[in-house]
C-alpha cells in the first residue's frame, strides 16, 4: 500500500475511470444505457440505484468481466477492450458481495491461492500487508468456515488488496452485516482512501454512501444524477426552515406571510411549520422576531436538512423504482 501523499503513487491517465456513452445489452434487455462519467483518482465514488438498475453489470463491464455493447471507457488510463483486459486486471480489484472463500482452508491459505493466480513474486509479504490492512493478522491461521460474515468480508477485502490495486470495486461490501461489522468495513474503506486507493462503491445503504463517498451517481439503467451530496441536495430542494412553537399559533398566515424572504409555508402534521426561504441566514432573525411579536414561545427554529435518502427517493421515486 502507498500513502496518498507519496509522490510515487502511480496514476495513469487523467481519471481512474472515464466512461463515454457506455452501454450494455444482455440479449434484448438493456442492463445500462449511455453512461458517461469520470471517477477521480483517490476518491470514493458511490454508485447507487434500485435492484436491477445495472450497478453490478456496470462493475463487471468496467472490470473487464463483460464486454460493453457500445461506447468506450478508459480504466486506470487503459482503454477498455479485450486486448487490454489482462493489463487492466493487474491494476484493479473487484470484491463481490459474496467473497467466495474456501471454507476448509485457513485465511492465509485462501490468500495464497489467489496470490498464485495473480502470480505475485512477493506473495508472502503482500499477504502480510493485506492482512494488516484489514486487521486480520492474528486470524491468519483460522479456517474461513469458522469466521463470522463480517470477518469473511474482511478476508475478501484482503484478497482484493493482494495486487495493490489502484482502483478497487466494492459491490455491496456491507450487505447483511450487523451494524458493528458494517462500521468496521467503513473504517477500512476510509483507511484505504487515506492510502491513496480509488474506490468505486455500490451500495443500497444511503447513510453509508453519505458517510463515505466524495461523490455519488444515481443509476436506473441510465444515469440520473451525479455530484457531491451537498450539491445534489441544494440543486433539488429549496432552502427551508423548520419552526416549532410550544403552543399552536392562532394565525400563522399573519405571522409568516409578511416576512420578507419567506416564499411559502405549510403546517406539518406534528404542529411544526416548514418555511421555504430565500436565505436561511438572512430570514431566520426576521422569523424569530415575528414569532416573538406574535407572543409565540419558540422551542426550535433552524434549517431543514435533506438527506441523501431524500434525494434518492425523489429521483428513483419519480422514475418508478427499478426498471428490471
């Protein structure tokens, strides 16, 4: 592993992934269509979408396991085609949702098998480095069949790190894990990013994507939206405030409609008010003064925060959910 600040970090091409109008059809079914996006070196890039949206097929295509039907892509600076598949695979790794380990072999023996497939010259050293990276050095002699699912996921991650990848595809790495095991995987992903590994993460856990990802893309066969979470929220939702008072307002319209900067308001089922505003910073003092003048006992006033889940549901819900 290399540190992100190390000037010797190898970066071929401008982007870790550069896809242009990439399309994959399986028979008559369109798995994904006309994908154009870039992934920066050193970022955690989230790939989100409902079941059947084409996420795993995209990973398999970019990982050279499937050939695209049309379009083009560069992966770690190498053109995606059958002639370059071996070279691309030597620089990337894919960790599927199920790691597919040999239960009767120990952790170390599993890694030795895959190190042979990679034809690593320094297999023992790289196995030790990979085990240390996922905090499994002390479990190297344990049989994989005796490990919990969380530990097996960590072995799978160690296997994916054997070839010191510049780009790591993680396909639902925390699927089925309990909260503690999932948190351990999150910490490993953060550590890998700090080491300079570019990570392409598919997940159904939107809180996970919000926590880990520098940018996210939302896919539903076609690419619906891409960007930083804050930018997606700001572009999709109007700036708004939440106001709660101890007792019900006698005439909320008289309070809110004369406040400069309040463009609209509505009362929620819990008795609070949601106000769309031009600027939270400039309007909040005016709202507070108006409420006090009206004799209201204010117990909360603040900016409404929309989550990545709100963004996702707005996009995928409007799209009718999964297409497959």
